[in-house]
C-alpha cells in the first residue's frame, strides 16, 4: 500500500472512531430577541465559548453596543441579526445606542 492510500485508510479509521455525541465544533449558542424596545432575556448567563445571536423583531432599528469593542453592531433592521462569541468569563453590560433606555447583561462563566 502506498503512503497516500495508507493515510487515507488511517483517516477513515480515525473518522469512524468519533462518538455520535461529540460536541458541535461551533460550540453552544443562545439567542436574545429584541422586541417592544427591550432585550429578552434581560440577563443571560452562558458558558464561555457560547455564541450569542441578537434578532431584531421590532419595526424600528436597534444596535447592540457594549462598553468595549466586543459588542459593536450596526443598526439592525427588522429580522436582521448580529452574533458574538464570548470566550472570556465576566459580566458584559450592553444596550442600544439609538434607544438608551434599552439595556441588558450577559454573564459568562
């Protein structure tokens, strides 16, 4: 068996050894709905490595803006979304820069 065939066969054997319950390589996800000029849930607790997606359900545009550069969306029109993967534990406060009365928090463990 030539080297290329051997590597191919080894790859097939290795691929077959991955258990069916293996975690999704993209990691866990969570969704925050923007509706009625509010983020829901207002406080979200997640594990590090989780990707959070905000979906705007209002007819008005909204943004997702944190105190740092991690969360900086543009204006999201109705049915548009924005996602961020949270790698580091901490508490992340954010809001809508267009509507300052809108605020929420993400807690990462």
